[in-house]
């Protein structure tokens, strides 16, 4: 039985950040990582962004961990025993710990058909599979009009692929953008050569290999070489639930990122944490959350007096357009739009009870901290107050 002062379950960005935080506080404590993926830790966002635009190469996304960190890849933790501070993996090997971090991330939601014909885009293996297909074939269907779907559709189209983007909503990103901006994106993608099928549902994916048929709810069929789906993810909470930890849309943590067991922490996609800026609980599935929360959890595990009061940002690249955002973006909220150039550059403010709770910086850069400060005011603001507030 191997003992670690600090044991991390999950080998992604959150784990790497946690190691950094741990080593800032404790230079010598033993650290172990148990990760289901075969690959060493890597940055996930480039898989649907910079690797397709050519701004980054695959070997640049992998992380280097200190040599004194024990990393066990290709293993799955089967059980946590909080009373014994013990973990059992799928090789029947047991590990004990002083402090445990759950950085188990999330799993893509799957359709009830299509079997292995659909790439549920999430990992570097998924990227490599899709890249191999794109090197030799050119017709692809992408299911989902959210973050992953819109980014992958753009990435494939920029490689000269014939892409059909299919989603049940009225427009791309319609759950977070205004109707005007989402409808603009539909037209923008079409101008870039993507066939956009909004208000359309995939009912079946059949065939094998690179000879696939996508059946739509309107009776139409598409013959494609590959199918990619980005239809959301679910947090990996099964281990936490079985261990008796409090779970509700993720693993519940306090402001120190401790779970309901004080020796077990959680961070990243899987953690439901109190967002001090928004004054509410939330779970965030973005890079900034993984890195900031992971580092804070590492410091806290090593004994630092840490209060995680950070509200992470997120970003996306869509062909020649891009954005950064902070706070809560929900198309059901009241919005105030401040365009410098319609749909090309501007800021959209999201308000609840006349108070800004989210800011979308559309092709507008270097304003994230100013946006956070604006949200932190928690003051009633009118349209007149906001126009020019951050764009000036």
C-alpha cells in the first residue's frame, strides 16, 4: 500500500495547477496523481481552438510536472474510503493519503444511438482521431451549437472541410448570446461555407467507418465521413457520492474548496463552489476555473489559509471572431448592447434586477478585470450608465 501526503484523482489542468499550488506551500510532501487518460496532463482548450487555426502545435499543449510527482496514467479509481483515508483503483491497488483532491472533471453527454460512430469531442485522443479523418476525408457533421460544436465546425471549415452544423436551438450560441448576435452567427457561419441547420434534431447515425449516414428529424439524410458531437457534459461525481460526500450539480465545496469531508477537496469542472463575485453557487467548465481553482486547492491542502473568491473568465474563437467573458451569461437575462462596430466589436452587459452579473467582450480585449470590477459594484445601472462604460 502506497502512501501520499497529497493524492489527486484526475490528471488534467486542475491537477497540474494543484501540484503548482502544493509545491508553493510544501516543497517536499509526497504527491500522487491517478488519471484515467493514458496521456500526461495537457491544455484542453486548444483541442477545439488553436490546434485547428495553426496557432499552436500538439506537442506544445502538454504539461511538465516535477520529477518527484508520481503519475499513474491509465488507471481508474473505483472506491474512496474517507474513514481510512484510502483509495482503491481498478488494478486492486490501494493508496492512502493525508489530503485528497477530486479533480475528476466531466464526461460528455451521449446520444442514444450512433455507438462508436460519433466522436464525443473531449480529449487529445478525440482530436487525433478527428485530425486523421480530416487529413484524408472532407465531409463532416457536427452536432451541437454551443461552445464545442461552434468551435469544431469553425476549425474543420478552416481546414477546407465540408461541414454541416446541426442543433435544435434557433441559432448558434442562443443560450448565452442575444437573439440578434446568435442570428448573425448563423449567417456568418454560412458565409464561411458551413451548412447551418438550426431547429433541427439528429435522430440516428448509422453506417460504419467513414461511410456514415446522419438522419434528421425532417426526414433528410446526410452522407458524411465523420460525426462530431458537443452536446454538453456531466460532472463526474459518482466517486464522491459513493464516498458519502455532499453532491448537487457537482461536488459541494466551501470557500476553502473543502468538501463535506475536511480532508477531501474538489476543484475544476466537478466542483460546485460559492462565487463571491456573483454571490451564488455555480459550477464552471472552463480553463480559467480549472487553473485558478486547482492552484488554490493545492495551497489549501498544504495548509495555506486560502479563501477562493475568484470568478473565472472564459473565451472562444469563431473563425475571425473571438470573445472573452466573465460572470453569468444567459440569453434569458436583460441585456444592454454597446457596439463599436455591429457584430464585429462591442460589449454586451447582462443584468439581473438592474445589476450587472455578466459581461461579454466581443472582439474586445484587455477588459476582463474592468468587467469584474463592474460586476463587483452590485449597483443598479441603467442603459445610459453602461453605454461607453468599458468601451471608452
